[in-house]
C-alpha cells in the first residue's frame, strides 16, 4: 500500500518536474545553452500565481492563461537582450551569464517580496481523493498533473505539426543547415527561450499551491531540472518528460523508504551515475557529451 | 618578483592601518578570496576546467578541521593537514567522475558533487547538521588566536604559495600541458598528453590549497555551517572574482578580490546607504531612505549578479584581459 501510494504521488509530482525539464531541454536543444536561470524563472512563476491569487483573486490554475503569455514575452526579451549575444561563446560564459541573470531575479525577488515564505492556500489546497481504499492523492497535484499532460500534448503537436515547430526542430538538429534552408534561427532562438521560460513559469505556478513560495526556491528546482534533462538526454523533449516522472518517483520512494532528508542526495547520485554510465541520457544521441 | 614586493607591502599593511579590527577583517576577506580564486584559477584558468563546485573543498577543509579540533582536541596544524587529505579524497572521487565529461556536462557534474557534499554535511550528525559547529577555544604555540593578525598572515602565506605555484606552473611542463588541454583537448591527447593525469593533478593542487583556506577560515570565524562554507554561492563568488580580474592570468584573481570584496563589504555594512542619507541625497524618513536602509545590506548578491552579467557581455576576458594583446 505504501509502495503504491508513493509511486502514484511520485508520478503526479514528477509530471510537474517534467514540465520544467522539458522547458530546459528545449532551450538546450535549440540554442545549445544550459540555462542556469531556469529555476529562478520557475520561482517567478510561483510568485505570479501567488499574486494573481491574492491581489486579483484569480484561481492559480486559471491564472496560467495570464502567466503563459507574460512569461513567453519575458523569455523572448531576455533572449533578445542577453542570451543571443553569447550564443557562440564558450560554455562556461553562457553558464555564468545565466547564473548572473538568475542571481538578479532571485535577489530582486528577495528585495521586493522579502524572504518570508508565502503559502498559496486555495479552498481545495488540502483536499484529497481516496482511491482503492487507503491511497489518498492531493487534488491540486492531480489537477496540476492533468494540466501538465495537456500542455505537453499541445507542445508535442506544435513541435511536430506546425511550420514553426518543425523549424525549431530543424534548428536544434543543425543550426547552420537550418539557416541555409532559410530558417530564421535568431527568431527560433527567441521562440525557444520564450517557450522554455513559459514552461518554467507554468511549472512554478502549478507547484505553487502545494509548495512554499520563497525567493530562493529556484535553486532546488534548477538542479532537479538539470537531472531530468541529463537523465532524458540533453535536448530531448520526450526524454525530459520521462525523466521528470522518473525523478518524481525516485524522490517519493526515497522519502518513503529512506528519509526525506536524503531524497535530494539520491537524486544527485542518480545524476552522476547517468553521467558516468550513459552520458547521452536515456533518449539522447551518442557522441554529444 | 612582483609577488615578493606585494607580499612585503601586504605584510606591513596591518602595522600601517593600526589595530582596527574591522579593516583587518576586510583585508583578511580580500586575501582569502584572492587566494581561493587563484587556487581555482589553476584548474579553471590554466587547465580550462571550470569547476562550479569548489565550495566542496573549502567545506571539506573547514569541517575536517573543526571536527578534529572541537571533538578530539587535535593540534590545529595537524587538523589542517587532515583537511587537505579529506579535500584530496573528494577531489579524486570528483575527478574520476567529472573529467570524463566535457562542456556543459563537466560544469553540471561538479555542481552535483558539491551538492552531495553539502547535503551530506547538512544531514549527518557528526557535522552538526543544520546547527553547524561552534568552536569555543583553540590554541597554538601560545599565539593569540583571538587576535586577527595570525589569520591575516596565514591567508597571506597561502596566497603567496598559490601565486608561486601558479607562476611555476606557467613555465613548467605541467603548466604547458594544462594550457594545451585548455586550448584543444583532442589535439593535446593526440600529442601523447595523459589528459586525466594532468587534469587530476591540477584539481588536486587546487583542492588542497582551497581546503587550507577553508580550515583557516573555520578557525578564524570559529563557527561554520553549510550555508557559510559549502554553498553554491561561494563556488560562484570564487569564479566571479577570477572572471572579473581575468581568468588564466596570474594577477587577475587578486585584482578581482581587491575590487569585489570591499564592494560587497560596503554594501553589506550599509556604508553606502548611510552615506546617501548623511549627505542629504536621500532623506532618512522618506520611503526610499527607509527602503535603502533596510534592504541595501541584502543587495550585495544582486550587485554580484549585475556585475557577472555585465562582465560576461562586455569584459569576457576580465580587466587584465583588456591589457593583453588579442591572440
């Protein structure tokens, strides 16, 4: 019973992690940049959901309609102002730049919203449904998971069926060749970063009702998102989806059977093990590392 | 030569500035960051392996020393050596994992190792967990360890040693091999350079020096916890200092520390906010005045972030890079 309980709640949480991981993987695939500001973008999503709930009285899930376009635009602007200037720089400069951007975001949040953790309490925050007798699943997590599935589905159709989506795909496979085929790769980069930001913010908003909202929350999620991407293969969207669910389950299992203090250590050990044994990830191409 | 002159000047500085503990405190921080960043520079600047997890070695030194002194009453010097051994063990494990990887993967793996060390220190009992370790009393050869001077000279000594090693590496076979690895790993390997041996050598030197600084810091402050000595923020500050001064140069990290540490200190101690108020630029009771007074002290990391972004965009080779001819 314990096993089934932690498996199911792990899958549900993992779905939201997957969303963050997919965003990061998309940015990596198209732009070949590891975005260290990803966790902080998620944190901003959490605050957006919090403030649209407390100030505008919009339900956190409904506020996604507001958050997604805002975050997309924000991401495009960041790409245009900062990221596109270092797209051909060495990796370490890209990492440092995004770290710097992340520090600016988290510490601005610290100045504006103070370090007190905020809690988003909706009428259904603590409600749960019971299935198979003893297993209880939190309602906000179920809703978040369903929304995640919906968004992932839409994203998949967008990437595989629309012209823009295919152009993004082409850019991620070979930037130069895509440019020669007449694809505006600069625009694709902006779109990819915008999408990545929107996905991060969505993941943040979805997790907001079940998590402490804190300016430094991004740190934990950043490392999780990286683990997910590496597990799935950096740049692989499907891989990130599967990786997210795996990490969710691993976390929930290690809290149940080990201790919740050590769950992050288990995640990092898996991360290193993947890097050692299968650095291309579960779904990645060989020879990229 | 320049090292000797600077060291000479630095060693008489405490006498010139008098016994003002605040000023000496800031100077110790400058020396420590300069040495940390120089030690990082051996691996990051010369071998081109950007470690984002150097806090792990700093913390290894700090924790080993504190545990041995506070629980087993070891001689501080012996515990510093023990700290070096602990840091080298972590470095060897790290090296065996991360040096097989390149680019993004290397940076990510170094963070993961550092995070495992941090979380372990946070969760084990013998490391004091979230409460950290407090040291009540320590003595060595009748030195007055309550005064700051021994630590000032200790940090200075480590800095000089680090710079000396860097200088030696620049003109030694190992140094040339490391630079060859930095410029083109595959070409270096095809010339018969043993990549993992030289990368590990650079990492071990760098980690050992970093751990000595961690030990000194721990005995100096007499209190450590994971957020002080193992945080990712520390690793980033070390890199940032080197970047601003100039990565892969002898004096870049020192220059970076001389600029950055006092700036952070000014922001942290609210000198800037007070000055703005005192000179009547901002009224103390106005909304902005109150805001500055309350918040500017927390803003130094924000300023670090802004400096990082500006530096990468406009000065990717650092301040010293401006003066070097483009290759």
